[in-house]
């Protein structure tokens, strides 16, 4: 069976008629909610708690939910774009970039489209700014978090630019996002463990005299 034809969701057939109001207010809200909340907690979270572990875990959860919702829901509904992956019978991974075609191209709401791209570009730009500041302040703990945030945001941005540009299949930064996350899970766990369990000082052994 061709994975490209096995599509349980009728892509391009959503009710996205043009109107002066946002046809999908809840989708639009969650498109911005998780990504803006992650930035807010990164910027102001240290005013409420000094625990790096708490902030790290909370921001990673928000980034993960934002990545999944943006990739699987908001892009398809708000702008008629979708990128996804499948593995063929030979075990080769393929990345597919799709956009609405034909008459359904003009059914994307212009207001939702502007909100979608503004949220995508602006938040990615903010994480780039956070990376620069953490780099110059030599704050490696926060740099690790910012690198994960940048990878997820750039992966979605790259994927949707590819969809808009009409590229149907390519293996690029989208696959790098998944590889980066899974390859660095061990490093993240080691970092968090070292922060939770600082090295103990060696016992103070008094020298004994020679009898």
C-alpha cells in the first residue's frame, strides 16, 4: 500500500472559508499558547523559582506540545500546509511536504495565515536571541535548553517553508530535529543528574602517627 494514499484525514478539505472572523479561534489560540508560554517562562520563570530543573522540565514539555500541535494540527488547518514522514518497505525514511492544491488553495483564511506565520517567525527569532545572550554570558545550562528550543522551532519553520515552496519530498533539517533530540536525551539526563547530585567532598582523614 502506498503510504501517500493512506490518508485518514482528508487533507485540504477542512472548512476554511474566507471570512472577516477567524474560523478556527481555538486552533489559533493553541498555535500561540504553548510557544508564547515557553518563552514567557524562560524569560520570567526565575522570578518565581530558582530551580533550574523545574524550569527546564516545564519548558521542554511546553516545547514538545507546541512542536506536535504546530506540526500536526495548526499548520494543516490554518494555512493548508503539512509535512510528515513515512518509512517505505525497504526501511528508507521519507519526508513529505504538502500544500493545498486547486480550488482549496483560496479557502485559507488570510487572518489566520498572518497569525500562523507571525507566530512561527517571531518566536523562532526570540529563541535565536536567547541563544546569543546565553552564548555571550557563557551559561551552558540554559544554552542546552535554548538549543533544543531552536531545533524544534527551526524544524517546523523549515518544514513549512518547504511546503509553501512546493517541495514534495526531502530529507533535511526536519530529520535533524528528531536525531538531535534522541541523541541528546542521555546528555540531558546526565546534566540534570549532576545538578541534582553535586560531587561530594572527600572525607577528611586525619593522618595517624607511626607506632
